[in-house]
């Protein structure tokens, strides 16, 4: 059977499964809708958190990103896992004990302030929308690449599926669908990884093959370092970012992870405080399986790519006894625009060395070159590099590079869709909750009935799906740029406010609101200046990139909150009593109604 | 839930609930300091600040430079272990101070 037939079958089956689960787990109360009734088992919650967390970017792009960045890619690996330690030790158990529904709930109640609640609502909505647009786009891209339908139709199908289970099932539907999606995505990631590890290093476990030998006496990493030196790239195990920048980016991503509302909200769904703790452990375990495999896949793919393309004749019939011609997948991905080759020295062979082959992303003309390659219209650069490689190819093309059967290629498509849909659903829930619960119930219409609140939540979710779909079809050019925003803002607003709320009884309304605003303005200002107003890398403060500035935003937030707070009275008695109360687990099992 | 009756079950010998809670919180903070110390060491120290010095060492029987391994593999394994250790420590501490969930 062809790849496309397999893809239709496997994607169709997984979608039927998700919808089946959604019907089985419909939400019947606001508690079901917001926190799945508070009765999710820790293991299920761990898996759901894993699927929620691992987005289309983790699944498709991360290995490729690391493949091109080498050691510098560690910022993503450590940054997007280490945050779970902070979450498990500093946030999850206490927020579970607090026992309301959302992050703005905590901020508003702990700081006895509607202003604080509103700042939190706005940040939660902004952070979640930033993220969700990218996910819907990911759905469209996967559909168009594997099923050869238009991106718009792909996004619409994705919207319909998410609409179904997010609007109908709320958190309850999302949670159990995410469990299924985790299984699909991790299986789809591991199978090609195991095969490619066997192919490159004869070891079936990618994490071990990563440190294995490719030929007697030469390890994979030594070989990569050697090839990189030869071709003019920075050493694979060394990287080229400054140490301070690596430090700051890692910290901003870790702290940002721990402050992201769609991650935090998951820990409200388990029955007890001890469940919240262990469930963070299961979540990180589920995530670590993919995150320790990704760097291995990155190295295998890098070695494969350099081996395959370096000085290889492009034309299919140009192979000789000692040098095979370019394999078929190269031309296939050239057709889909993920690879582009300009034969600068006209020798008919691919030279791949450091530097960009031409200016910008490839812009293909209709013509074919002398050996049949697609011609690009971009102005070529001065250097000798002839090859443009899109980083997404590293995961998408792996099964083909390793010569795996068609059903595995289809599985990768289903896995990528599972990753994108599960993350999108989790984010949409945060948006709908922020509107129906934080804005309507807690701020504008406190007497709204349970039934009406549930209806409002569903309408808000439906609206959010449509807006997300719109951005998926018409992606604003800045989507990639604003991801730094999501983490930077979470790091410099929510994280310090929640930490202080739990660990300092003295932290008061005035200090924390000022701290959040200071963090928001500082981080937001820095990112806007360098991402949108044309600031250049030479102007970075202490060489810190906009991705890492959230670390400073967080420190500023802490400093302002503690410093300024001293001049204002401590929180009222009952708030201090509440802080005492959330510090001990006993009592969390009892119903918390509002 | 805030009622100060002495907790039941083994290890429940809390004469004064507020001193007991203070002791519980102090022990909790000590655990946090130790565990977060390890968290910081494996990621920021081994994986970033001292990565070059550690890269001079290769892990025996593998091709991993030690610092690079910490940055892309080791730190993640330690993170997972830290959370499970924390869970065990805290469940024991809860029971000792009689603040565990019934």
C-alpha cells in the first residue's frame, strides 16, 4: 500500500479514537469542564501532561534544531525538562491544595486584588494564544505534506476534531484524549528512532547508540566533530553561543515552563496533593523518553546527512562504483521545498559546508537546472556552501532515509498530529476558562449560574478554536518570534508571583502587582525592541539574546515585589491563614467549592 | 480542615499544632534546598558553566564527553530521579508530622 493510503488509514483510526473518547467522557459540570472533576489518576495525568506539553515543535522541529545547533541545542533539552523539577517541588502540590480552577484564581485570591487577577487573565490569554496559533499551523502543515490536501483544509479538519472534544468534553475530554495521544506520539517517535539507531550504530537503544561507535575506534560524536571541523562548522559538542547566553536561555525556558498556565492547570485535576507530586514525576518521565531520544536522533540524522550529501553527484544516473548518486528522498524533499541546491561551481555534485547557500528561504522558479535540480531565484552568497536544508526534515525524512516501510511513515504523520492537537486543546481550555471563569464568574457576573457558566465556557472554547484556526490559516509573520514571548512572560510574571504567594507570607498585593508589571514591561520591551524594532545582536545587554531575557525579567520581578512590598502593609489575616493552609497537604481531598 | 485536633495514625505525636507545622515546613525547605542544589549542579554547573573542563573526560565505554552528556542526557535523567526522590521524602515527612491526607 502507498504511504498516502496508510496515512489515511492510521490518521483516520486515531481521529476516530479521539472522538470516541470525547463522547465517552463528556463534561456535565463546570468542575468536569475545568479540572476533569478533580478525579484523574496520577499516571493518566502524567501522560496527559506529557502530550499537552510536547507540541508540534517538540515532535517535528526539536531534533532538527539540535541537529544544526549541536551543543547549543542543550538549552531546549534542559530548559524544557528542568522546569518540571521546579513545578513538582515549588508549585504543583501547593496549587493542588489551594484547589481552585485556574492560575488567575490563585493570583487573585492570594493577593486579594481584582487588578492582580486581571493582569493574570490577560497574561494567560496572551501566552496561550501565542502558542496555539503555531499548533494549528502545525496541523495544517502535516496534513498538506502527508495527505496532499490544502493547508487550509488541513487546519479546518484539525479545528473540527479539537472543537468536538474540547467544546464537548472540556478538561475531562481533553485529558483522556491526551492519554491516547501520548501513546500514539511516543510510539511514532520511538519506532523510527530505534531503527535509525540500529542503522547508524548497531545499538537498538538511541540513548546508548548516541554514545556508540560508528566504525571501530571512532565514536559517533568524534566523527561528527571531525566532519564539522573539516566542513567549517563549529564542533558538534561545543557550540557557538556564549556561556552566559546559554545559561540565561536555559533558565528562562525552565522557569517559563513552570509558569505556563496550561501546564500548571493540569495539576488541579488530580484528587490529592500527593497525587500532584507523583503526577509531576510521571509527566517528566513521559517527556524524558522523547527528550533523551531527540538529541540522539539529531546526531544520527546529522551524520547521515553529511555522509549522504557531501560531494555526492546529484543526477540519479551519475553514480559510480565508489560514489553512489543522490538517493531518491533527496529529490522528493527538494520537490516539497525543504531542500534546495545551487550548483555554484557547476560540478554536478553537492558541496555542503558552513554558511548559508543563498539569501533567505528558497524561492523556487519553474525551471530545472542542467542535472535536473530545481532552480532557486534567491541571490546566491559568496561562500562555497550549495545546500539549503530545512531543519524539520530531520524527523520527517528519517523513516525514508532509514528505508523503513510505508506504514511507519504514516505513523509519524499521526504522531505529529497527536502532538499538535493535544497541545492545542490544552491551550484552548486555558483561554476558555480564563474567559468564562476568571472574567465572567469571578469578575463581571459573580451570580452566574453553574449551567450558564458551563455554557459560557463552551462558547468561549468554540470562539477560541475559530480564532486559533484563523491564525493557523493566515499565520501572522511573527509567530516564530513570539514564542520567546510566551516563555519570557511566563517567567517574568506568573512564576515569581506564585512562588512568593506560597513561600512568603509577607508578599503583598502592592509589591506583587508592581513586580508583575515590572517583569512584563522589562521583558516585553526587550523582546519587542530586538524582535520587531530592528535592534541588532551587538546591542544585546551582556550578550543576552531576547530568548534568555526572561531570566532577568524574573529577577527584576522578585526584586520589585520584595523591595516595594516592604513599604506596604502585610496581607490580611485570612490571606496569611490561607498560605499556612496550602503549605500542608491534609484537607485537600475534601471538596473545595466556590 | 484547619481544625487543630491532633492527627490520628502512627507518628502522630504533635502536642502543639503550630510548632508541628513549623517543624514540618522547615524540614520541607531543607529538602527543597538539597534537591534544588542537585538540580542546579547537574544542569547549570555540569552542563553549562564547567562543560569544557568536563568534556576533557570521556565516559568509559562510550563516546560521550562528560559535559556534553550532562547537557543532553544526564541532567534529564537526574531531573526525573529528583522528583521521585522528593515524592518519597515528602510522603514520609507528611506521615511523620501527621499532616498527610486521610
